[in-house]
């Protein structure tokens, strides 16, 4: 589990995921139930997968 490798609570990971989802949802229509967050320890990187529900061109009118 990511939270164990980072020495933070599962609640903190849930809060992180919720914050990231909220920020992305301001601009795109996403599939929230398919969001994944992974931590890559070797280079201290978060990999966040957020699938869009529709084509990015249609999702955000600014494009």
C-alpha cells in the first residue's frame, strides 16, 4: 500500500487523491472511480492515473 511506503496514514492518501481529483475535475470530465495513485520510491515520484470520460478536446472548452 502506498501509504505504508510513505509512512503516512491511509486517510492522508485519501485526502491527496480527493484533492487531485477535485483540481482536475475543474477542467476535465473524469472517471473518478478509476483514479489510481502510485508512489515510485526510486525517484520519489507520484504516478497518478486519471482517465477522462470523453475526448480531451470535448471535455475542456478552452482547447
